[in-house]
């Protein structure tokens, strides 16, 4: 009987961890100050071991003989604990099934990806002449308390998946066949990951030679690193331009100085705006828009855009996808969730600050007529990644003749 109680306590504790994380994810999806976010995270983190301890103490002390463990002897507050854990465990099973059954939509035609490991000499910056595997430490890992996090065994922060993915979209005009976009998300310049790392990432981005670069928010976590923009994203140029929106971490810092620095290096601010792009071939223009809600601004106004116009949306959070669907955006590019940063074996991500929890933590999703791509991002506030490699993605768009829903 003791073993059964222990197993039940473990399963219920796992369920409570899932339930409390679901609540936390949704609370972090709204506009709260940083101190409130941190307080919520600490409370949730402490509540998980507290729940398990209270449950075990209740079971073992109240039913010391183990023969009286029945619904008749369970108190009201014990029942509440059990129900919370059981409901959470149900959600845990459901989310695991959803994660394991995920497949890209059929409109993904090709996917060519490779993993770049920055810890090897071959991927280090040539000017540094790195000759030994250990040299990556001084090249890519910064000083400070978060250095220990960056150096945890098995941490994948210093690997990068560089992908080229092709999608067919039914409303893409023939004149825009083959349009290519390199999508950046979530660099979180903070110092634990050095500037050299981001310079190298931008070298890979430049080598992809897209028609346009886009950045979907969260560039900075420390304004003292404002000068990092020039040698990184400031070096990127594309025929159709470079476009950005800000994220919640940029909002925490104060947005005016960040916007000015972006624009000084040739990036176009899309906050609550729609901009028309014209092809060098004869054909209709397309529209690219930006949405920084719920933290800043408002949804972009599309009242002046023809219903037939192909539409691209940059949104920091995937939470805006249903609004984008109603507005008939053809492509939406988002980040913010970092893919969860840590994905548990079988279970997948458990942390994603979204109204929809981990449903849109990362990947590509088809919500007719909108294709949404959610990037795992380049880095994070904490430099830690497990089973969730950072990504840099080039999306190539094909016209409707190739479309498969």
C-alpha cells in the first residue's frame, strides 16, 4: 500500500506541476511588469515541491495504518489537492499526445536544415583563429552569474539549426513566386552569450541571401549593449529591406531608444503599420504589417488594403493568430515562446508564456487561410536549451499552383 500511495503522489504531483504551469503560462501572456512576472514564477516554482510534500504528509499521517485510505476518510482540502492533481494529469496526457502527433502542414514542400555547433573550431569566427575546442568558451560565453547556466552539461544554447523551408500558399501572386524571408526572433542581448556569437549567427543569415529580413521582437535585455546592433543585425541588407517589431522585453527597457537604433541601421519599424512591397516583375503589390500587442500599440489597420492582397504579419506572440486569421493574413511570423527552451522527453515543452499554453510553442501551423510560423528564437533571458535548439529560418514561398492544404 505504501508503494501505491507513493506512485499516486508522484502522478498527482506531476499533474499539479502541469496545471500550475498552464496557469502561469497564461498569466505571463498579459502585460505585467517584470517584478510581477518574476514573483509569479517564484510562487509557481515553490508551489510544486510544496504540493508534493503536503500530499505525502497528508496521506501518510492521516492514514498511517494504510487500511483506512478511502473516499470516506478523505477531508475536503485533501480532495481539492487530489482533484487539482488529477485534472492536471489529464491535461498532461492530452498535451503529450498533441506534441507527439504534431506534423507540419502539407503545404510544407521542402525542409532542408543543418545543425551548426559553435563549440567546434570549424564554426568559430575566422578572425579569431580558434584552434582548440576549449576556445569556444572565451569566444561565445560571457562573464557573470549566468555563465554557469550557459556551461551546464548538454546545454544546446551554442548549437543553431539553420533551415530553408518551402511553403505553398494559395494566394501568393505569380510575380512573387519564390519570395524568400529570413526570420529572426528573440536574441535577448544580455551578456551571458557574447556579441561574437550573434555576429556569427548573422553571418549565417547573410549567407542565406533572402529577399527580405524580418525580426519579430525581443532584441535586448540590457540597454548597455545597444552598440551590439551595429555589428550584428546592422550588417544585414536585403533587396526588399529589413523590417522589425519590438517584443515585451524591449518594452520593459523603454522602446524609443531601441526603435531609433534599429532605424539608424536601416531597419524599418512595422509597429501597428502596413507597408506595401512591390515586385520588380509586373504584378500586384503585397503587404507586410506589424503587431506588438498586447504590450504596445494596436493591431495594424487593414481597412485600406484590398481583400485580394497577399498579406504578411509580424507578431511578437503567436497569441495574435486568430486575429490574423480573421484578417485573412496569408503568413504570420512570430516568436516569444522560444519553443519552451526545455523540452522534456516524450512530454515536450511545458513552459510557454501564451494564452494557449504550449499549443503554439514552436513550429508551423495552418489555420485557413493563415500559415503561422513560430520560431524557437536565437537565445533567451536565460542561456539554456535542452531538446530545443535555437533556430534561424529562411522561408521560401511558392504560388497557389503548388498548394496542398
